[in-house]
C-alpha cells in the first residue's frame, strides 16, 4: 500500500504541474533549424554519441520545456546553454515539431542487466520506496505528454544513467515537484545502471 500511495501521489503532482505539451511548430522549418544540432544529436535526432540524448520521437512539449530551461538557467549544461540562448519560442516549437516526427532507433540492452532493469522498470523497489518507472513513462516507454513525462524507449544507457545521477545529486533540478530527484536518491548504482540499459533496448 505504501508504494501504491507513493505512485498515486507522483501522478497527481505531475498532472498538476503539467508542462503544456501542446506546443505547435513547423516540422519543415524545424528540419532546417536542426542542422545546427546534428553534430551532437544526429540529422534525424538519433545521436550516435551515447553521452548525447536521442531526441527522435520525443514529445514536443518536453523538448520545448528543456530548451526553455537551458535558456533561462533552470537546467545547467555548458554545451546546451549557449545553443539555447538565441532561440525564440518559435524556434523551439519548430525544432520540437521536427524531432517529434522522427522515429527513435533503439539500441540493445546488456543481457546481464536485463533482469534487474526490467524489475525496476515494471515494479520498482518496494523495500526502498522506488516506484515503477512505468507509472509515469508507460510500459513501452512512450511517456505521457499531457503530464510532461518524456518518452524514454531506446534512449542511450549512458545518457539515462548520467541524468539519474544528476537528479540524485541535485545537479539537475528542473523536474516538477522534485519527483525524479526524490526517487533517484533511493536508487542504488546497480539499479540505475540496469534500468538505463533496459531502457536502451525498449521498443516504443
């Protein structure tokens, strides 16, 4: 019952703190503007570098929020801050619309980490109060655009692990209601690594 209550509370906070995922934009204009992003994120949003996130298939509202947070200093990154600084709201919406239409290309999970990763993804860890990832991101990792939860399926394990560690340490603090910071602090290193690997192999 304790875990169920925690999951329901997380969901309620998220719905109250939704990010306005209905951002409109022009995908064609976004494709042109995304040329400046291709070096890190790939021409179609499928980054070839594990430390840089895949943006293909990501919800438009989530991308817009992250770009605004980089621009306004709510999310810190020495590479993204100067890239986001000159972007207008229209630029952000166009980029988000372009990436939303691209198909993410999943990777492969480490077979040695699948069992633990899937368990955390689907059931969490009741003993330590870690809720199931599916409660917010969905069974197939498609996320929930209305609540502002990003799609995760196919994301690089290295990038996901980096973000979990950043939430746990507080280095990243742009999550609504401190939800990700709260749960990441309860995860072990092994759980973080395993669920990140499992996510990379997920097909949306």
